[in-house]
C-alpha cells in the first residue's frame, strides 16, 4: 500500500515537471512582435457643462430643499427618516414638462414647483 502511494506520488511529480518544462524551448526567431489592437468603438467626447447646466443644478437643489421641508412638516413623517431622490423626481417631471403643452396650467405648475426656467 505504501509502495503504491509512493509510486503514484512519483508519477504525479514527474508529470508536473514534464508539464513545466514542456513550454521551455530554445528559439532563435528573434523578438516576438506585439500585434496592434484597434478599438472597435470610437471614444465619445463628453460634452462640457454649459451655463444651462448650472441652472438645472440650482433648480434641483431648490426643489430638493422645498420637498424636504414640506415632508418634514408633515405629521405622517414625524420622527422618521426621510429618504428620496430629488434628481429622479425632477428628471421624471422634466420629461413630463417637455412632453406637455407649453403655456398650459400644468406646465406652469410644474415649472413653478421644480424651479424650471422658461
């Protein structure tokens, strides 16, 4: 039994050594050239923020402040943590605002609540 285990161990070690040295060959072919890889997709330049971006940021901050204070005063949320995403809410209503009729009552209300500029 001991001899059989020793024989199996020797065969495994020999197989590992052979595998290790199988990749080691002498070659005088010179240096291997690395192929040039070209990207499949052309990188897109990120647009630079404009003055309008500052207006959007300011409007989102004002909306978040207003909504937080409105929720904070509500008795339903007293002594509770308040968690919401003002950016998500503002973005959803901005899409609604853009898709709605300009100059209508709904558009005016959305614009005033979310502090959108005309």
